[in-house]
C-alpha cells in the first residue's frame, strides 16, 4: 500500500505567516512574540476516510509493534508525522482507563459521568502525553546535529517528573526548576530518582517559569514547558482516545482542571481536528475549572460577563497557596489558546474553593475513585454545574483526571485526619486505633455496620 505523505510544521498561533520546521529550536514567533502551534497538512490527512482512521487507531490501540501501541504514537500521523520511529521515546503513555462513576453520578442527580484517568500512566500524570512528543523531538534534533546540551523546565511537580523520566529513558540530560516547598514529596522524588539536575528555587511556579525562559534563551538548553507546542500535540490525543473509548461517540461535556491552560487548549485541538476530518459530527462543551486561589482565567471571563471569548485579556494575578498545587499558577502561558478552545467548544469557566475541591475528591473516592486535588477541582465544578441544572440527567459528562491520587498522599491523609487548616473534612474517614482483641474489632464493626434486623448472624 502506498502511504500518503503527511507533514506538520510550526506556525505562529496569532495568525501572522511565520513558519518553521519542527526540528528548529523555536518557541515563539520571532515577529510578534505569539506562541507557536503545530500546523498539520489537513488536506493530506483528509485523503484517508474517517472510517480508515478509526480502524487504524483501533487496530494499534495498546498492542502490536513498538511504539505504535502507545496512546500517543498510535496516532502518530496526527501528532508528528515526519518523526523517525527510531527516535520515538515512549513509556507506553496513553491508553488510560475511562471509567464510569455510577454511584457518584447518582449522588449528583446525574446518570452518565465518566472519569478519564490520565494519571494512570508511567509518571502518574497526563504530562506524559506531551512529554513523549517533546523528548522524541529533542532526540530527533540531536540526531540531526542540533547541539542540545540539556532539556529544562519549570514545574509544579508533574512536568518535571515526566521530563526527568523520558530524558532518562533517552539518555538526555534534564534540568528541573521547582518552587521550594510547594510540591508533593512524591513529585519531588521522581526527578531525583531519574537523575535530573533538581533545583529548588525560593519562589513560586511563576518565578521558576521566568528563570527557565531566560535560561532557554541559550540555544543549547531546550525549553520543555507547555508554551512549547510539541507537548500540546501529544496531549490532544487524549480527546481522540476518549472518543475512541466511547466507540467514537462524543460526550456532551468535558470538564478539566486548568493551570497554565495548555491541556484545555490541547483537548480543544483534538476535538477540532476530529471534526475537520469527519471522525465526529459535533463538539462537546468544554468546562475549564480553576482553583479559586489561582483563578486568573475565571476572573477575566467573569469580568467579561461570563462567556469566554478568544482575544479576551487575562490579567496575571499572584496565585495563592492551594491544595491543588499543580495549578497554582497566576500567569497562565496558554490563556489565549485556551480561550480560543473555550469559544470553539461553547465553554464555561468555573472555580472551586479549597473546601469544595477537597470534598469533591473525597466524594468521588467514596464511590471508588482516588482523586488528586486537581481532579477534585474539576469534580467540584461538575457538582456546581449539576446543582445549577446546567449539566443535566441524560447528558454524558467526562471529567479529566489529571494525576494519580497516590502522588498526593499528604492531601488525602490531611483531609481524613482533619489537618487541612481551613478545610472541614465533611467526609472524613479517619482510621481507628483499637486493642488487638477479637472483641474490640467486633465492637468496631458493630458500631460502623449495625447488623440488619433479622439478618444472618
Ligand atoms: C499540569 C497539571 C494541571 C494543569 O494543566 P495545564 O495544562 O497547566 O492547565 C492539572 N493537574 C495536574 C495534576 C497537572 O500536573
Ligand atoms: Zn506571529
């Protein structure tokens, strides 16, 4: 079979005509300083029918020849078509569970709520989806003689974990800049274990971001933050994958937590490309949920009357400390991209207080989930929209879970032991200390689960 040839390149996302090859070291448009996006030859992609694409993606999903079983690389033609397969650096990312939360849905008065568990993956967060593309691109650049000494990022914890892991797998040096004392211990130990140069800075994420941008002005330090649009290309496969898992049907709502707002933009791009190529015939509505303590997008949209529009100015704020530490960001790099996605997907921006996010995570956990605080922000947004009657019974909602709950044990333990300061653990379930006797254990069981009247003894 003769393969159609597919191609992609960088293009200025602000509409000027700057273009560059994906093998160039460039993050912003040199003419207008706008962010770049990856532009695909959509006409070439459209020469394959929607059914052919679906069959191809289904055939590769989680099986077969390395690395095409990866959720990202199984869709390589839509991500980075010209990358040499030998330069792909994969940890078998994507293919994460999509599970139905029936009990939780019922508690909210809904009947069709799903959790896309992007944190059930190699480094424990959705960041793997983008990092596999970025590090593969670096491997390709180095193979072509680009003198890249190291890859660097600022991080609220998960980007650095993903970067360090993929770089270690590829044998490429990595440098991570972290806000000291503002990430979880699990997140800190990941890049340490993978051999990154781990630098803890006495500032917040926005402060780390400033330093890393200055650092990567040097051509041999490659910038791995999500202003780098290669990551967005990998993350957009999450939209394709979840539609694929729903037998190529589109949910009514996608609810996603937002910090730097790259992932919300990526989800929008994934749906828009599926629409352009005819794999779906409608778009879901997009809900971006922010922590109330770090809510620059929410504020901007609220000030403009509540409906997100492309081009709306998003003023930077000083983000306050939040349990949702991975989205404690006051100057979101991808705000303009996210607003374009929100406008295209008839979006809503919501926010969640510390109490709301902690309770929502605990509520979902009671129904079997194990939600990280950021997923808690998205769940809380869904709860608020359900109680206002915006999301209704009969509609299908997919909540994007961004990290594995196991990365945030302090948050979990703190909640159940009533140690989260301003948060009252309404759904707290602290363990009990009991004497090591049968009687004491039986008493504890009887108090918690009284025997049903007339039930078996
Ligand atoms: C990075 C991250 C986010 C935010 O994603 P953005 O693309 O920065 O909006 C949310 N949750 C977790 C767990 C993350 O690591
Ligand atoms: Zn430009």
